[in-house]
């Protein structure tokens, strides 16, 4: 196979690159030649041949100029102008036909007929070109859509109702849209409220009180949905299907439901994530004072909690239970289930050190159980037991 040497242009390559442009130029030249020849042959103006030649040349050049301007026009504008021209031409023809009773020998009637034939197609061409963008598929489909503003549905889960913080969030106005409470969620709340277990019973009644509080708020729209999915038994899966059908978002603080809904492509508003984002930032190397309340899972660990419920794991603090301790933060573990802070006892006389000034330490092995799939105390607080169906 013959191959050209690098750096050496093959003969005819530039001509091929300029082929379309040259073709258009030749076509325009041929068109001008034909128009000029026809003008000189027919001679629409009585007189010398030069006058008709100039007339043909002027018309040809005018048409070529119009053609070059049309190249920059969008295809939808061209189609719109064509449709407008044809439709208005048909209307003008119909009007002239309807005026058959008029005296066509009258110059005024002849002028009106000619004006209708000229003006209406011109208006159709101009208006069709202006409105040609409406021939785009996106514009056409928008004509058949509901122009009313779409409602944004927020579907409440059982766990977020029992939690109670949803009422404060709705009251502050941070959660907009229509709140949807499915009937199967109400049944689950009623089942929990009627439980023989005092703790579950109190949680269920608290959830019902929260719903009554939300419904009494001014400017908050609450809808009780009767949509159910009998072929689905689990409440979490019913919530996901309801969110899909209503194109809404699920409001929950259930860690498992959050993950399953995201895997199925349903948007979720997690109250725990909102709470975690509002917690103050703690950096390694900072010092704080905590109250150790219990021992940790591993040897010589103590566990404390901040005011916002964040768990603090302190090394070498097992013998200091029930005491206030100054600790230095060594690391922070942030998950969707919550946040855990790991620290060690501060040395006597330690001032509030800046981040990175204290000696970094790794958290104890047992406290990395969250990375291996084990449940932590933070995760346990976000899970809620699902009541079994009544017999």
C-alpha cells in the first residue's frame, strides 16, 4: 500500500478540503449566468440589451445576497416562515375567492385584491420566522404540559414523626412543600401507641401528638394519602414506591431507609444529616472538657457525650468515670449515622492547643468497628424497631 511521506502534502488534498466552498461558488456563478442570459433572451424591458442584462444581473445578485443571509438563519425559523407564508397565502386566496361579488373592473377593488395577496403572505412569512422557535420539540411539548406550578411533596416516615424534631423544622419554615402522611404510616403509629410496652406506647403517642401539632400550624399543608401498595408488606418499601409515584422526597432519620431509598433512586431528606451539619466543627488538636459517664467497649476506654449527643471516646479514662476531664481531640469520625470524636487525656498544664500542635494518635481499634459494619451507639440511636404485623 502506498503511503505518503510525513510532512509532504499529497496533491489534491487542499482542493478536496476546499471542495464544498468551491462548489457553492461555481453554483452561484452558474445561477447568475443563467439569470442574466434569460433576461437578455426574453427582454422584459423594451430597449437596449444592456438594460435587460443589468436588470438580470441585479436580480441575480439580490437573490445571492438573500441566500447568503438565509444561511445564518435557524432551520426552525425557515420552516416557520415557510408555514406562515403558505398559510397566509391560502387565507388571502380564500378571501379573494369570497369577494367574487365585487366589481373586478373597479380599480379600487383590483388594488384591494392585490394588497391582500401581497400583505398577508408577507405577514405570515415574518411572523412565522419570528415564532419559528416554537417548532423545537421542547417548545412543542411544553404547550401540552400543565402550566400550573407543580407541588413538592415531602413524605413523612414513622421514625421522623416519633423523633419530634420535624415539628420544629416545619415551624421555622426550612421545610417547604406539601407534607404527606400515608395511611400505612398512621396505622403503624397507632399500632405502636397501642403497644403493651410502655416505652413503645409513649413513643407512638408522642408521634400522634407531633402530627396534631403540625396540622395546627398556619401556612402548613398536610395531606393524608390513602394510596397503598397491598402487594408490598414492608412499610419502608411502601414509602419508596409512594415517593416514586408522587415524585416527592422522603423525610426520615432512619439510616437503613435512607440507604435503600438512595439505591432505588428516591431523594431523601435526612433529619440526622441536617443536625450533623449544624454541629460545631471539632478539629484534631483542640481541647475540650467532657464528663465521662461509662466505660467503652475496649480496654481502658471511657465514653462521654456532648450537649448535642455526639459520642466522645477517651483513651485511658476507664478509671475516671463520673469525673470531668480535659481531653485533646485526636480524630473525628463522621458518618451519615452521626459523628464520633476520639481523644486522649490532656497533659497537666496544657493550654488550648491549635490544630496539629498536639501529638496525633490513632483511635483505639475497637472504635473503628463502624468501618467494619458493626453498629455503634450512634447508629443504634437512629434505628427504630419495625412493629410486626398484627395477626
